[in-house]
């Protein structure tokens, strides 16, 4: 098995079993390419429905962004709800957002049903703003309650700064239903549940060629092949050129995460909440205490550059210390990167390429809940249980723009950073 990259998650991995590569010929109802959250959830839903499944991964279960992310599980998509309402209308947007809530519930149910204690679920996600705008936060809270029956708690500036001792923050919305987890342990536990249900997973098995235009599809690796009625492509940010139409639709975007050394006292003085924290900027920071509050996991920043930048840890640490100057003496233990899969429209790409050929990818920026619902609706479409997959039809496989598209994505991100900076510099502390 190709080893995982060095990260906090690999150092605290509970299940280190290696799975063999594919050898010879296998038959199944469904072949899934990619053993990240999307592929694994699809496989789990299908095995529960009585379908035989083979999952192939070029590396290992959860090797990519699924095993390297911040671990936040909350509703929504990378594209905001207001934007969806303007594009689709209120009712289609409502249905899509409700699916995103269901995706969060899927993860919670899996952790409960399969007793995934190593997923280390911690309840609560706090969304903060770095400028004074309580009215906007209250409107968001009221809209989610009214249209989606989803309750959030509003925190004023005093409450927010009592829990997060930083002058960067003003108001916040606390979500008690959302939570954060150890994502790599969750991915490995999903794989174990699939295998317990009869599914087969092969690591170190890169799909190199396909035959998709016949009733029986064939996916070939260097040492074997899978024959199946259906094929699901779920490669995410590591989608290669096996299916050019999928590759041309993806913008692989790098994101970055660090873990600090043990510093329980310093962290407790600054971050007085075990909930995960994220701000509302497109160029956002997100973080959470791990190891019972002894370490801080901090993520943020994205680039269109897919190679690891020099001075990665210093880059992330700068954001941490700007937010919490009192943590200036807390050292970084390690930092890592992973590739997220973005589409130009910032929504998941979930649908059918042709008869028996499906895709479930494009979850960058908000993946834990959306991969879950993506896997479920693909499984429902394959089994004929529902056509809910059609709700994602407006967000197809738009061309990513090639090299110019990647450059445009980077420029767009820089523009978001500039707008974030301008908004925050105009922010003023309320006088009363």
C-alpha cells in the first residue's frame, strides 16, 4: 500500500490494515473508482440495498482530501444559499439545502450505527464574522429556521469574544447540530462497514482504461479488471484523464492544514470552546481543538498551485497568530496539503454520463456532508429508489477553462482575499 502523507490524522490512525491490489477478474453490480468519502458512501448505500460492489483506489482508502481535511460536518455547499436561490428560485434551492442537511445526518447516523468511536465526534460548529453586522447574522438565523426548520444560536460580540479571545471576531452563529470528526478514521471505518456488508475494496489499483459503451462495463488496472453493470467515478481532486470529460470539468485546488505542538494551557486561555470554528470569508480560516484540547488543528488558504508551497507551516501559522497573538510561542508540529475538486459553479457534480456510467465529484470546500448525500442519491438512482439526483442537474460538467481557468481561479481567490480585507478594515466596534 502506498503510505499516507505525514499528517496528524495518519499519526492517530486507528485502523492501519492494508488492502491488496486487484488481481485477476472480478464481477459486481457496481464498480466504483475512488475510495474517498463520495465513493465509500456510494458503496455503503449500495451494499445496504443488496448490490454487489467493487471499489478501486489508486492509493489507499481516504488517501486524498477525504483523509486530510478539517473534519467539519455541517449543512450547505461551497456555493451559498442566497446564490442558489437567485439562480434556481426559492423552492429548488430549499430542496438542495435540505439535502445538504440530510448529508450531515448520514455521517452522524453512520458514526452511531457502526459504533465509530475512533471518528472522535465532537458536537458544535461556530461560524464567526470579522466585522460588525449583527443584523445580517440574525437574518440568516431566521431564514434557516423559517425555511428549513434548522435552529442556530446567535452570539453577540461579548459572548463570541468570551469564548474566542480574539479582537478579530464580532458576532457568531452557533450550530449545535453540526460537529467535527477525525476524517481519516471515519473513512477507514466506512470501508470496514462496506466490507462487512460484502463489498470488496482494492487499494493500489489505479484504473488505467475502461470499456463503457457496452451493457457490461469493464474497468482495467495493471493487474486485473472489474466487470459491472454500472461504474461510478468518484475521484475528486485526484481525477485523472481516464474519462476526459470529467477531468476537463475539474479544478483541482490545494488547501492547507497544520497541527500545533501540545500546548493545553495556552490554547485554553484563547479558545474556550470545543466546537469547530470557521469564519464567513471565502478566503476563510477554520480550526478546532483536538486531543482533548492539547493541540490546535488549523486550516485555511487555497491555491490553484497543486504542489506543496515552500514554508507551508509558516504561511498557516501567520494566520493563526494574527488571530490569536497569545499563541505566538506555540510551535507547529507538522503541516500538510491536499487537493480538493472544484467546479466553476462551486456545486457538486453529481449525475449520469451515459447509460450505466455515473459521476460523483466536485465537493471542494464543503465535502463531508455533500459527499454523503451525493453517494446516497447516486445509489438511489442506480437502484431505482428515487430520482433525487435530478436536483443536481443544473450543475453539470462545465469546462474548467484549461490553464486559463486555473489562473482565473487563483485570481478570483486573491480578489476574495482583497474584498475580505477591505470589509474588515471598515469594521468598527459597536459603541454601546
